[in-house]
C-alpha cells in the first residue's frame, strides 16, 4: 500500500494525487465521500459506499432470501389490516347512525 503526500491548501482544499485518482477511477467533477474513521480521513466513491453497504447487509441475509419480497409481503399484510379496520369502523358508524 503506497502512501501519498499532499498539502492542505487555503480553504481546506487538498489535491488528490493523479495516481490515486486513477486507482480509484476518479475524474474531474466526480463526487467523493469522506469519513473520519479512527482519526483518519477515508476517501471513497458513492459506488464504493453502496457496495460496502450491500456487503454488510449480505452478512445477515440468508442466501436466496429477498428483503424486497419480505418488505412487500409485510406491506400487503399491513394494507389488509388497515382495510379491515376501516371496514369495521364504517360498519360501526353506520350501525350507530341508524340507531339514532
């Protein structure tokens, strides 16, 4: 692992050395994310952050299981419950309105 040296310029600007930009696949205008980790500044791309998040999630999701499918099924059950509660409420209101 090679270490690169750069200086902090006015306004807090730093120049990312060309070799590092090339290794990271960075071009002028690309967005770079920075995180302070253990007292060190870490640079990474949005794509790298997404890949890291996906890898972390994969550790906890069994092979062949889909979180999207689970979420959709949960939402379907919630909708069914909400519709049943709304129907019960409407029936109760109709019953009590008729009794008046």
